[in-house]
C-alpha cells in the first residue's frame, strides 16, 4: 500500500496545482509535513505553490526560503525520490498584499481568472492521505462545475455558526470518511482540502474582500463558499478512503483573534450574515439529522478505520508523535 513513501515510478502527474499558505511559526514543522504528504500522493500534482505574504515581511525572515523548506523536508525524508519531487514540483510565491488565510486562494484565482485549471486548496497543518489528489481529480471529471472536498457543513437558516451536542455535531459536520455518496453542503473546509476552478468566481471574490471587516477577512472558508454560492456553484463532500492526520502545533488564527479582541464564533457569524441573501435557500441545515447524508455500512467503516489506523501507525513510526 502506497503510504508515506514517494514513488515517482508508480505515480503519474495530473493537471492539478496545489495552493496553500503558511505562517512563520508553522514553516519549520507543520508545513514540511504537509508538503511531504503532498509529494507522497498516488497521483501527483503538476505544481505545489506555497504563497507567502506580505513579501516585505517575509524577506526579513531569513529562514522562510525555498532552500530552507527543502532542508526541513529533507530532514523528514532524505530519499533521492523525495528530493527530486521537491525540486520539480514545489515553489514559494511571494505576494505583496497580505490576504491572511485567504492567501491560499486569492492570488492563484486572480492569476488564472476565467480559466478551468483545477486548483487544490490545502491547509498547512494536515498530513494528507495519499489518495487526496487522486480522489478529488477523479470526481472533478464527473462534476466539473462544482467545488469538491472532504469535509463541510450546511448553513443554518438563522445564520449562526455551529451546533451544540455530540450527536448534533456529528450530523452537522460532514466528513468524507463516513459517507457512501456525494453530499451537497453550504461550506467546504480547507483543512481537509478542496478542489476549485478559477472560472467559478468573478472579480467580487477579491474586490469585495477589501471592503469587509478584518474578522470576515480571516474566515476564508466561509468567504470562498459564499462567493461560490452567489455564482450558483455547488459544493460537495465526496467519499474517500480515510481521514487525514492533523499535525497542528501552533494556532495562528486564534492568536490573531486574541491580539485583536476578536473570536472565531463572532467572525464566522459576521461572515455568514454578510452573505445572507446568497446562501441556497433549499440547503439549510436541519436539526436531528433530518437531511443527513447516507452513511457507509459498518463493514466499510471498519475497513476505512483500519486504513486510517495503519496510516497513523506508519506516520508515528516515521515521524514520531505530533
């Protein structure tokens, strides 16, 4: 099974560009692990772009260079194949304007404006399972006019973020590991990765961005999904083999909110209400699992859980505990 080890000869490159961003605190640990996982895919992307902003501050950070990132990845895996893949596929792109978390998608959407190029948006604190690219690439051929991802949720009609209670949360947060068929959601989340095409968006995605408050600018998942909803672009969670491994050590967004006397709940609520007239009216979340997806049978769930446990075990064997 193709887990944790790159194999250039067993993989082939598909027409996907991976785009992500990071922070100085995550550059030396979380980001290298994310990059390693993206270079261990059964189907490889043609590029992996790490967008950093603002350029003026990044240039003052002597350890936030492509060469230094290569060293960090090499410390994880010094194999010839890994270094070749890193040299061929990974690059750092500096942006003058600081878009915060939205740096992972705003610059590349603007560059490919109107194009149907497949772009895979990732976060920097996940070790992505080796079928991430292959799964989303496969579904993108079947659903070329939709955003596709591995985790999401439906928007509440009262435009409040989140639900309470273990069982209600299980109904509300849809993860690909549990479902047997695609499920339409209001918000796809980047922590589990999602695939977009720049043609899904118009200039409002970056023009409006400069008009909203800072708290809304920092909840990028709701921002991109609200813009997609306004353009009648559906969003689906698709079934997949297993979960990713979270490698988070630092919490830059929470620290930002704390420094600026904000909080995630309020920011998400503000963003949901900013798009109040744009969310699909036939897609509201219904409590008690009334419109929950079709879940996998227990046999398949146990098999998927076994794959995930194997992935976790090999991760610990290679890299230790997070």
